[in-house]
C-alpha cells in the first residue's frame, strides 16, 4: 500500500516513541500517517515494525504517541522515518505485561527495547501451516479421577485459592520431595482458577526433560491448555500467542519463555522445580524467570506457586520468614523415600568407577527384573587422555581447559567451546606413543556395564546421545516402557521423570562438584544428589548408593538423610557470615577480550570507576579477579562483584559505565549479570 512520504506532516500524523531492541539506552521517534485502511493509530503498548539503520527492520514497543506539529519532520537533524506497520492487537503489551517489561528493564539494567523480544514470537503474525506437536512416547500414569488430596495438599490448595479469591498477589511455596504430590496441587489450583474464569501459566525447567508432566497437564485440561517452546514452528508459536490473547487458550505451559504469553485475567503462575538454574537466561536479555514470575504475579494480582524438593535458598528464606506461605509435603502418596547407602571409595577397588557394593546391588536389581539409574556428571569416555610416559594431557587451544577423551568417534573434545580433534598418535610433549584414559565419563560407564552384564540393555542420556530432535523423548520413553534395564547419564537423569520400575539409583561420585570455586557449589551439589535420589522408591522401597571420596562431607551426609532443612540452616548461616545471597544481593560484571592486556585494562578502569561511584549503603565492590575459567573461547576473562543492593538508577549508571569502558578500550566486552547463578 502506498504511503505518503512527503516531508510535511499531514493532518492526523502522529509521532511515535519506540523502544527498539538495540543496546542503546534511548527511544527512537517514528511517524505514523493515517491512510492504511486496515490500521488504527498506534498506542502505548503496541508492537510495531520499524526500519532501523540502513536496511534493518525491527520490532519495537510503542512507549508514547503524540500529534506531530506541522513542520515537525526531523529529529536531531534526521528525517523522521515512517513506521512500517502496527502489529495486530493480539501482540499489544497490555497492563501487566507492559509493566513487567518495564520492571525487567529496570531490574536487569537493560534498555527497554532489549526485553521486547521476550514478549512476542520470532515472526509475529506469520501464518504458516501449523506443525503437529510431537506426541510424547509415554505411558500416562495419571489416574486423576480417584484422587483425594492429603491434608497437606489440601492446606496448600486452600491457601492458594484463598489468595486467588482475595485477588491480589501472593506466593505459596511447596516444599516436598519428588513424588510428594506437588504437581497435583498445581493442577487443582489451576483447575479452580480456570473454573473462576482466570488464566494460568505453568513453567517447567526443561521441556525436553519433562514430557510426562507436559502430557499430564494437557491430558487434564484439554484444548484450553497449550505449550510453547523453541521447538515449535513460527506459525505454531503465533497461533498459541494469538489464541492466548483471544482467551481461547487459558493455560500456557512451557519453559521460561512461556512466562511472557499474553494469557488473559492471569490468576495463577506455577514455577515447578523453582530452584533450577535453567530458569536463568544466560544470554541477552539476561533475566531469571522465577524472579520475573514474581514480578508478573505482582503486576497481574495473581498467586504464584513455587515448588521444589530443594528450594532455592532465597525462596526458602522467604518462606521461613513468612514472606511466602510455606507448605511442606512430607509423605509420598505413592511409595516411600529410598534408603541411601554411602560407599567409601577410599582404599576401595572400583574398576571403571564401580565399587563391588554397587556392582552387587546392580546385579540384584537386574535379577529381580527391576531397573537402575546411574548418574555421573561427565560425558565422554575419560576426563583426559594422558601420556603414559610424561603424564601430560592436551588442553584446548582456545580455553584453559583440558580436552575430554571420547571413544565414538575417537576424538578429544573441549566441553566449553566444542573444539575437537582426532585423538593423538604420539604425545605432543614427549613423543610417547602410549596413552592412559584418566578419569571417567558416561560413555565409559556404558561400555563397562555392557561388559559386566552382557545381554542387559543399557541406555545413555547425555548431550552426546540427545543431539537429534526427539532423542530425549525416545530414550526416556524406551526406559519408561522397560525396553532397557539401565539408564546411565549426566544430570539429565536427575530431572523429573517417574519411572515406577526403578529400584536402584547409583551415584558414581557424590562429591563431584563440591570443590568448584563458587559460593553455590554446595547448594548445587545437594540439590543434584537429592533430585537423583528421588528417582527411585516411587512404587516400592528403593535403594540409593552414593559412592564418595568424602563420605563424611556434610553435604553428602545431609543428602543421604534427605535433610533439606538441615542443609538450608547450615548453608544460610554460611551465606550470612560471608555476605552472599540471600543475605546480600550480588551483581557480577564480566569483562572479556581476545587481548589479555585489553581485558585487564578494561576491568581495572571499570573497577576504579565503580569503587568511586558506589560508595555508601551496604555496597561493596570486590575484585577485579580473573574469571574461574580465565580463558574461554579465546577470550581472557575477568570479573568484578558488587555485593549489596543497587537501585534502578544505580544500575542504569552501571550500564552506562560498562558502555563507556567498551568505547574507551577497544575489543573489550562488558556484561552485567544481576543476581548471577554461577560465578564462572
Ligand atoms: P510431585 O509433583 O511432588 O513429584 P506428583 O503430584 O507428581 O508429585 O505426585 C506423585 C504421584 O502421586 C502422581 O502419580 C500423582 O498422580 C499421585 N498423587 C498425588 N497426589 C495424590 C493423592 N492425593 N492421592 C493419590 N495419588 C496422588
Ligand atoms: Zn575450548
């Protein structure tokens, strides 16, 4: 359709301020001229397609609109360009979503425009043929009709419904081991909310790892429920978005990105496994979906349900202080908690990582016709391929990290940048021709199991076996359908599956991860051990074996006793003593450059500026210090930590300082990470 492009502003011409997804802390002015028959004038909250730069088109958010003066055709000496089009009303950011966008920008020190892509599908308005969602290869075990809530489930449900009926924001926290009936509470509350005409969001940490929960929700609520995730086609994502905006879809389920769906009259937001780090988006725009869910709940007047067997310490702290209503589900409606045996690896012969006790327990389970899960948190065949003569092993040329030995195909791999090369014939240091695979890996465990238990079907679940689309579901489905007896894998095996046939869980190295130089290392290790232990005992008493080099380590002991409260109390005391979250807030500034000197100069300058500018309050600027991984992907890495509370004005100032450093020191990238979940 032709557009009047003359330089005089005609009657009805509007000037439109647009937040555009670029890393600049400003809005851009466009003009809109009446004429297009299909277009009503843009208003605050609308999404628009606008030209940007020479040949880019971007999707931006309208923040303000005013009539154009008759001669007002330039801004700062530039012609004001026309908007290309206004997206249909289904894509408008109304009330709670608009305020959420503003909160995200302020809290995470981002230009408003940079959070806009979270709020729409990649190609809004596309109407390609909708793809069919893959049917999960799962036996559904949800009987549903017969469920009578336990007293604890009933109490939690009533509290959430009370909150819903009060009509303002509140948080209900469910602490309960896997299988204690949390999901049932979420579903009850959602059912009641839908019956009252309210909408709901259900966040899951990783969609590929939770096909059962997904199938259960969809089975319960039918077509008013829809899932969104990155595996859907653009057309399908648009369809769900538009159906939610129209009120046809009233429950949206998915990973963190589902939080932004335009569900109407939002009454409930569920954040399942709320402690999971996958709720943190580590690329731009960085945000934490749990925190953002609380913000959206506040803006929408909705009740937020957080649930976990091992709550994030911040959530737990809020629960014990009464800021959240905390409910503990202690019993499993079905099955009991497994016994945990700790096997001391010191002085023990453990060929290929298997102690005699674990091998014996495995043999017993297999004899009984039951299944087993084995967990080891490293993929590949061996941690390194060591020269038998000089003992050295090769590191990645771009990262200061050792290469991992893989057998199929036989290569050395960097697990950080993906660098790979053929396994060497001769040692690059001494020319030696004999090599020893040192340390374990899931591939080695799989081969070792096949040798020990010939005829037993072993499946492996790790990044290497799940590269192809749908392979997760295939592996999990085969195991759930008892077409294999042993599932071995990385932390992927620890996530929310229900496998009634599993009688044994083996953790090959329970103290793995306890030595990471990160204040959250213990929390992460405790969570993983608890989660993986929860994979058994669903139907009959199960057995868990932790193999450990430090059997007396408090984390190993507390996890073996399923003692979350004991863990939380000890860890909170540590955090208070050291001034780490949740006692104090944390903000990480990472500086990286291909040139070592530039990285150092950049971080020194920036740290100096921050020290001067952020005095007062409870704030403290720590560092600069080299990153835990001092060089990754050819980038030298440094960081500065800020402890204490920063207001949005200070964060904005911080972002400006970061930009100034990038401008002053060539080839330096500065990244601001508010509430980091890891310090590497
Ligand atoms: P979680 O979410 O804590 O892992 P679920 O809600 O999935 O626990 O419950 C575990 C199993 O117990 C599921 O099969 C569920 O259908 C069943 N279940 C939950 N609550 C009850 C109940 N009150 N009575 C009978 N079965 C229940
Ligand atoms: Zn590398």
